C-alpha cells in the first residue's frame, strides 16, 4: 500500500490575461468555467509560472487569480517555472521566490505543496549540472515556506526531439546528485490514439528505471502532463494540435480520448505512480500558438464539458486524495485492467476497464463500505469489466457516461 495524491489537470495561468480575452474569455463568462472546475474537485494539479509576468502586470494578475482558483477547488498545487533563464545574477530567482512567498504568506495559498523548475528539460539545451544549480540557488530564498513546499524534479519526456532517449541518464543524475533536495520525480507522456502501446511502455519503462535506482535515490513518481493526440491532417488540411479522430471530430471531444486517459490513469495507479495531472483542463491561450487538449471547451460554445471531464469527475468522486492504492487481483492473461484504492475510514474503490474494448467498453467504478465486501468475493463471479456484476455490488457503483462523439 502507498498514499495516493490523486487525479487532476493543468490550470492555464493565462486564462484571465489579455491573450485569452482576445479569444473570448471574459469576466462575465469565466465564472461558468470556474464553477465547473470546482465541481470537478481536482486533487493534484499543475500551474505554469512564466518569467514574462515579472514585467507584465496583466499576466501576473492572471497567474495569481489562477492559483487562487486552484486553491478554491481544493487541489494540491504544483507550480512549475515554465522555462528560460533562472538565476540570481539576473534577478529572476529572488523575484520568483518573492512571488511564491507572497502566495503562501499573504494570499492564503495553503495547497501549494510542490515546485518544479523547467518544463521538459531533457528536450532543451540545459545541462544536468545547470538544472541542479537552479534548485540549489533558489532554495535559500524560499526557506520560509519550505515546510509547506517541496521540490519535484524531472518533468521528463523520453528524450530530445532529435537523438537517442536520455531519460534514464537524467533519472540517474537526479538520484545521484539531487536526492537530498528533491522529494519526487515527474514525467510527461503523450501518444497517438492508434499507438496505445506507447502509453503502456512509457509508464512501465519509467517505473523500471526508478525501481532500479539506488534506494537513496528512489522518489515517488508523478505524471505532470499527459494526453492523447489525433490525426494532424484531415482532408489534406492541417488539423491543429492535438489533432482529430478519423471522422474529423477533435480528438479531445471523443470517447476514444476519454477511454485512453482512463486506461492511462488506472495503469499509473497499478504501477505505483502517486498522481496524474492531465494536460489540459480548460480553454485558454498559453502563447501565440494554438493547442486544444482541454476537457472544458471554449466560452463561445458555453464552456462545454467533453467526455474526459466526465471520466475525471468519476475518479475524483470515488477516489480521494491521500487514500492508498492497494494490490488487487485481476483476471490473468486478459486485457482487463483494475486498480484499487482504500480510504482513511476503510472505504474502498475499484476501477476497471477492458483495454481491448477501446471504444465500446463502459468504464465502471465500485465503492464498498467494508474490506470484506471489497476483497473476499469468489473470483468466479467476476464480470467482463473485471468487477462483480452491477446487481451484486453496492448501490454506490458509478458508471461513466463517456458518450458524446467519436466512438
């Protein structure tokens, strides 16, 4: 058994800034998105801080409002320095430290628990030594909040865009040189909807890398970004990022996307990952580019909820932060996948799906009031989804309505 941080998603720090107002976000309509995020009850979530905010009051206020929104949802917050130069000489370290201390000391952000420096550093030119130096240079400046805020390291992808994978070398460096300052590691995972083997491989290979590290260097594992991509071109025209389903439907609006995220989240829990933060939660602009990984759509369409939102809400309704993940027997040599969780008061949840179903299998969770109901039923009564038939389980069973489009 191990403690579980939960499920959540990225909060776009520019949603209240001019860059998002230019595409339809207003003070009049953004409240709808805020209500939907609070109803989601995310448990582990991430927010970028970009150094441009130091000289842009509009972006700074947007960042602060975003952190306050996250706090209001109850989620544990990870703030990630998005990228770029971070050092004492140019003043970025003292300025960043002041922002973090202000959030904790003056703005009541009690849920800020994690800090990560640099986004996907093994895709950049930064060296491992320079990466380590940034953490050590920042640390003296935030000692007053270090009792609340811990360091997460990594945000690693498999490797650079060109060249051999190097994630193992980065993990080995962090384990050897940064074990005294880091309290957790994180990774990013993205895959094409037709290549689900990649989601399995990424989770299992990183689990194996960390398990093979010296004991003193092993840290809890998180997923700080993950998502499904579709076809990048449709009818000979660019289809945007993350692309579309084979009928032209944006991939984020499909059951396929929600189902594969479910597969990812269940497998991550089974493999002992502590928590996952989906990229991305809601509509907004990060920069001048366009990407649409979110599970709450554009205000022009009424901030619609996509199938993935329903799935995440299913999880956050039945699995709570600081519950424990436990081993649970599945059906050997099948495509059925199960994850089990135990609450502080003895509550139990089992989540299961059939990975071979892709688009047709309904994902189910079961909630049990006692350990005996959860784990001491005859194996012969398991159903196709790897749990007991619905009529035999508690009335608190929930079934996820992953039904809009793209099935």
